[in-house]
């Protein structure tokens, strides 16, 4: 590993012991001398100075490059290598919801994953409201069909005669036929648009979302616990370092009768505190890595669900427009016979027919002769 200050150190992956000295890669050289010779980078250099103090400062330097937000560590702006998007140019959920979002009042914060869940719940609500809208449209169609059918039976102008009377009769009949078309339209709206919108992802959908929520929330709780462990270990390390430095200074200026053995004991405790911190940091990183992986997987699953929702609604709203066009076509076909009869209306013929049926005599009066 390389410290933030650029110094290389080594970690025994089994025992978690650390050293500044490179372990031998030779098959003849056993690995165990690593622990016996110098079990930690916090030992004493040949010059007699404390390597522990140097590595402790390296830890502080490392933490200074991190920004902690609700127990999640992020690089400071402008620090470290530039991060690349996991799915460039796609505006994917897995790239843009890592930090927590403060509410408008700024008193609490909402986790990025919670924002994604709220989007799913909002989508479910929008889907329900669309179904309600279509239901109101159906009611209008049903009422319209009912009124058309009733009007087609009206006795108004029933005594109209001739070609105009035929056109008038056909117009009234077309209202009845049009009523049937609108009634069929309303029935299809219910079965092919409203019902699918209502039944798409039933009650189990919210239960599934809760499973996602609980899973990610549990990982965040584990992460918070690991972070608390790191902070506790870091404080313990600082206390041990301070105690070691005080004892070392007292020995150097002869203000204390502490023996060299006491210094070694303090150094061993400091070394242990450093190892504890490394172990806590390692556990934290493992937990954060697990949370990261689950965040990527789950956010992409939510993204897939949202795409499916939008495509489902799009499909059935397009079915609405198709049914609407069909209704217009049927209505047009109802009007065409009426239009044809209106074109054939002939006032002269109507007059002829009426006169033939209702004339009272064609002999005209003449003047009286004396």
C-alpha cells in the first residue's frame, strides 16, 4: 500500500500486521520473520525516531483528503483521480444518487436511494391518476351515448316528408348508431386502457420496494457502525500517540524516572492502536464496497422498472388514440348516408310529391259571365 504522503508500506493479509520493510519474495525466506522483526510500521527507525508518529501523521493526512457525509466517505473536490461515470451519456440512476439530499428546510437529509424509491412511488401514483382520468372519460362517453340514443327517438319533425324527410329520418338513425359506437368505445377504454393501468404492478410492488429499502438501509446502518468504529480507533490512536510522545519527552529531559521498558510498553500499545485503526478502516472499506455494489445493482433495477412503467403507459395511451381514431372513422361512416341523402334533397321533387298527395283540385276558378 502507499500512504497519502507517498510512502510504501506492507500488510500481511492474514494477520493484518504491517511493516515498512518489504517482505522477502524468496521461497527460501519464511514469511514469519515479518512479524518478529517489525510487526508494525510504528516501530523505531535506526535513527531512534518513532515511525509510529510518522505513520500517524500519514493517517491524518489520508483522512484530510476525504469528505464524510452521513458516514459515507467521498474525495474532496479536486482531490484524487477524476472519477468516470459507470454508464457515460446515459444519465443512469447508478451514477447520480450517491450523496444524501437535504430537504428544503435543511433540517434533515434524504438518502439518494430514498429519492429513487420516491420516484417509483410517485410513478405508481401517476399511473393511478391516469386510470382515474380515463375512468372519467369513460363516464363522459357513456353519458354521451345514452343521450344520443335518447335523442334519436325524439318525435320532433317526424312529419317531415319527401327527400328532406328521408334525410331527416336517416340523421336521427345515425344518432342511434353513433350512440352504439360511443358505447363500444367506452367499453374498450375500460378493458384496454383503464384496467391495464390499474392492474399494472399490483399491491406486491410496494412490498418489493420496501425490501429494497430495508436492504440498502441495513447496509447504511452497518456502514455507520463501521465508521463509528474507525472514529473510535482513530481517537484511541491519537491518545496512545500523545501518551507515547509525552513519555518520550519526559525521558529525554530527565523529568521522569520512566525506564526504557515503559517506553517500549507505550510504543507497543501505540502500535496496537495503529493496527486496530487499520483493521477498522479495512472493515469499513469492505462494508462500503458492499453497499456500493448493492447500490449499483439495485438502482439499475429501479431504472429498469421505471423504463418498463413508462413503456407500459405509452403502449396503452397509444391504444387510447387508436380507439379514438376508430371511433371517429365509425362516426364518419354514420354520417356519410346522411350526407348522401342531403345531397339528393330536391325541393322541386318534394313539392311534386306533396302536391300529388295533398292537392285539392287543379281546376282554377274563372270569371263570372252575365
